[in-house]
C-alpha cells in the first residue's frame, strides 16, 4: 500500500530479536531506564539488549538524536544538553523490543533507525502472504493467517479507525465506521507479535503494541495459555484513544447512504460560475474541555452536554486556497495539483442548499466516484473500479495523509448556488434542517474539518432568481448560530474541532446587509472577497482588486476599514486575492495602457471577460507576444495591455500579492486566501500562492519577493513612479495577548508571534505535574503529555521569558516555571561568561 511512501513504519524483527523479546515476556523483564529531562547530564548505561528497555515516555522524535560512537549507542537530547550512552552496545544489537514510548513519533524514529533499508529488518515478512487492511463497506473477511510468516498491512488506517479483540480464540479486527471486520481464524492475540504488523500510520503500531502487551500478559497470568472460547480481558477498550497528526482515512461509501447529504445523480458537466465563489480557511475552534488532571468541578463541563464555544480568530497566518470541483473537467486540475505545502487550509467548492434546506453535493460523480489515473492521484497509485470511495474526496484523504497539518473545509453556496439561503434561514425548521444536514455530511465524509458558507448575498445583489428578504442579515446570524451549536455537539461526540468560515463581501451596500457583527460571535474567520471591484458588468476598464482606492473610490483599504468600523477583529479577516483577471476588448491605449478607458466588449480567456493568471504569465514571458505589464502606483495594482489586440486586463503579480501580504500583516489581518487554485502558475517561481507563502511564512519583505520576480513593470503610472512598498518601515505595535493553555486533545500549536515583553501564558487550573517544559531548537515547548498537547513559542527561548509571562490558579505551575526559568537563566549566564559577552536577555513585562 501507499507505494512511493518511503516512511512506512514496520515493526518486523528478526528471529534473534524476537527470541529476546519472548525471553523478556517469559519472566526476565530486565532493567527499564526512563529517559528524563535533566540539564547537562551524561548517563552511561550497562545495557543488556536481550532484556533491557529504554522508556522514552512522552519524548517525541524531534527532541532526541541517535548515533553510534566508538561501538556504543549514544542518545542525545540537545535542548537539555544531556546524553545516554549504551556502553558497548551497537545499533545492530538493538530492536524495537528494547524501546518503549508513549509518543508515536518516537517509535517511528526508532523503526527507521533500526531498519537498514535493505530488507534485513523484515523478519519473516514477505515469506508468507501480506493481507492489506483497507476500507471495504460492510465486508466481513475470514483469513487463514500464519503468525510465523504472514503480515497485516494497515497502510494509512490509524488507531482511531479500528478495534482489536479476541473472540472464540480468533483475533477480530473491526473497522466500525465502515461496518467491516477481518477475522484471523483460530489465531489468538497472544500468538501474534509486532513482526506481523506493518503500517504507515504510527498510531496503528502503538495500538497493536498495547494490545499485544495486554494479551501476552494475560497469557502469562494464566500460566501460558489463554481460553479458546472467552474473549481476552484487555485493560482498555482498543483502539487506544491516541490523537495523532496523520488523520485516519474515512469509511468507504460506495453509494449514497440514506439520510446522507448525497443526492442527485452524477453530474458530468460542471456548474456555471460567472463570478467565482470563494471559500474560507479552517482554524482550530475551541472545543469542550475535558481535563485529565483534577480541576475545580465548576470548570469541567458535564459529559454529553454540548457547550457552545465562541469563535476565535486564527492562531497564526492562514493561507487558504479554493479548489473548484468543476476544474477537474475544464482545466484537468486535480487535487494532486494542489500546492498543499504552501497552504494551511484548502476549501473545496462547492455544495449547495436545496429547496428543502438540506446541504447537498452538486457533482457526486467527481466528488466520490471519478477514478483517477496514477498520474493524477496524490499517492501515485491509480484508482480501481469497485474500490469504494473514489473521486476527489478520496484524493483529499491521500492529500491529508501526505500533509497532516492541512485543514479542509467544504464550501456551501457561491454565486450560482445561493438560491435557497434566504428561504432556509428564514425559519427555525429550515435552520435546523440545514445544520443537521451539515452534521450528517461531516460524519459521512470525515476528511473535512469544517464548512465555508458563501451566501451571495443576503438582502440582494446576487443572481436573479435567488430568494431574498429584508431581514436576511438577521436570519443569517441565526442560521450560523444554530450551525455552531450543532457543530459543538458534534465536537463533543467525536473529539474533533469543526470550523465555520464565511466568504464575505466588499462594497458598502453588501456589507451593510451582511450583518457582520451578528455573524462574528459564531464565525472562526471571514474570507474577505477583496476582488470583483470591476468586471464584466462595467463597460469601462478598471482594477479587479486594487489595494488602495482607485479612481471611483473603491479598494481593499476602504473595505477593510468598513469591517473594522463594525467591530470585526482584524485577526479574523483573511484577505482574498484572485487567481483570475477581469478583461475588456476594444480598448484604446490613451497613453497609460487603457486604464479607466471605454471598451466595446470582452475577450474570451478561461471564460468570457476572464483570463487565468497562468495564461497572462505565459503571455508576459513571451517577448514576442505584444503584451506589456503596467503598475498603477495610485491604486497599488497591476494590469496588462496589448495594443495590437486592444485588450486590457487586470492581473495579480508576485509583487502585488507581496504588497497586499505586507500591508495585511501591518494591519494585523489573519492571512490570505486565493480563488481559485486552478488559475495559478503552480510549481512556477512566479506562483502567486508561493509569493504569499514567502511573505507570511518565510518572512520575506515586499522588496525581496518583488525583486525575485521576473515580472517587472514596463511602465509605472501615477504615485511616485516607483514600484515600492506602501507600508511604513516602523514596526506595528504588538497588542498584549494572553495564550490560554488548555486540555484539547492531540493538538500541536505553534505560536509564531509570542512577545516576551507583552504576552502572557495562562495555565488556569493546569497543575505542574501535567506539564513538561523544554526548549527545542531555540523555541520553548510546553507539553501536556497525557493529552498529546503541545504549545511551541517559535523562536522564543526559555531564557527570554520571566515569571511575568506566566499566570495560573494552581501555585505548583508557578513554582515549576520559577525553577525552570532559574535554570535556563543560569545556563545562559554561564554560557555568556564563557564567551565574554552580556547575557542580559531576561525579559520582564512592563
């Protein structure tokens, strides 16, 4: 499975290694050495590979290194300057039987360290048959399995997706979500070992480790035998509830199931979209907190009672891109083309609301049934007829497996799909029907992390035939509030976070009707559609998305000001940018390339009056094309003109995107989004998504991005006549921020803008014994091991912090921080003394 994946986790050991493990299980437990955080210690161990164990606890792979030095294995923990040396023991003498870990990544790291990559670390794997554990709706397979030679391959199926049990002497592997089972006939759990398991998802390996340990222990307690008729009494209900970074693939759905949102017959032709619809990035919405450690009862929500959680802004820059499902037809643009390495969020367009208020798929064929070739598949493996779930939804599963941090939302609505929003939102019954249908969709297709609502537009100005009411804005807020309540209930049920983003307009009338303030409490962020200021409804040329107000007084700067005027947090605004253009024909030059000039019609590019950015780029890169690039320095916007053809077109460039990114960051906005990805020059150095990534993530300035671009204006119109940044050089003041340290399961949160001079970490009732503090590669890491939860203060070392940065109700956490910071400051002082420099880096607030 998953050919092309070089990181397969395999636990197969050779016979000698498993004899050693068997010896340990049969009464020689050996010595267990627990690795701990201990500053500047160097521990030398007389380690016996036949029976001893290294317990890595909650250490993750990135916190340690392993090397063999002069015939001894050396384990280093760089952040605490400590080592463990297994004196006289080489890597070749070790096996996974010597390793215990609670963090899946540590097991993965050791698997790769001990596997030489030549097949030697395979034990009996390959001598027998290999059984692929895969998604097959409502199938029940009985297998004649030989524990001495056969292998179970779980691929990307993670621990959260299967259970293990033993029934009447046979091991049963169940995948509850798809209603399927695999039964190893006559083979009990105690007869199996980790040499029978291979998996791409480390959590599957951990689940098996726990199950087999329990089964072997039960066998030992029973004097070496287990009952052939009674189920094994395992200490926990498997699978182990291990939140892992790699999401488990969803259940296979071969056909629409009753009460699911899939309705209409496969639609081969894509829906018409005259004005592109847009979608929102997904952030982590706070969920119901269920602490593991003791906290005051008043702060612990009662189990099973959904608690509405207020929406919050993004915890770092959002870079979102819309994938339009119809582009698989007219652009041959597939999920495999998505630049997921440059995005935090992918928004899939689009679903619809039908006349009954249900969320429905528009094109179930491309979404769930279309078969993709190996060349068009994310994992490089061709789809097969009868495989169950196929289509773009299956490709999203593969994309998230390759990019575990990527969040994916389903867009609902758009320019051509907003007909029934008003009718649905107008009644409590309609709102309830819609909210429940969204819940059903997210249960059926768990590869999605939330929804993006795109009602174009409450109160009118949308497509003719849309239902419209004067109180659309107020009803929209009620609709989103009911949806938020329903998703809070789903979060309590699944333990996941589900986000709501809203594609929101520019233009004073649309903004006034939209009820931004009413939506705000229930929305994670707004995808501001900061484009379509001009288009095919105009006979005069103009900018599609000017940063500053153009001649008619419209632009991004004034639109954002309108959001701020009604109290929207700038951090909840994600600035949209188009990957298409607005174009006019029959345009005379007039001395400035046809800007603000009359036209006689519209050229046909990707559609009437539109080109893709990639098409304009190709024209500009051809020196004989006759196309020239202009920069309007008054509006801070680019455009192109072809004098021979008389065609004017707005366009974004790497420089214009970098300009918007730098401006947005100076205003405290939450990120950028792009509509739609098929229009970009993906993979090119001139990609617009890459330009945004370089600015927001790589930290490059406008000048650095602009100077690296091959698209240099042939002429600058207005302003100071120079393409330069409009953002003042002075840094923007950082408003003090409080970061709440919470118990949310399995999240690894990176805080990129923590300021030791102003910001505070609020631990609430989290006690010291639930927290591990460390520094990794110059960044402070706060871990809550029992919940697989981490917070990383990127680029902020421990010695840059002080107790003024910490608050909490439990005094033990303050004591823990005091001791940790004292040690860090002393270590920094000592290092500075050796170098003969000042170590005055300790920061206090105020």
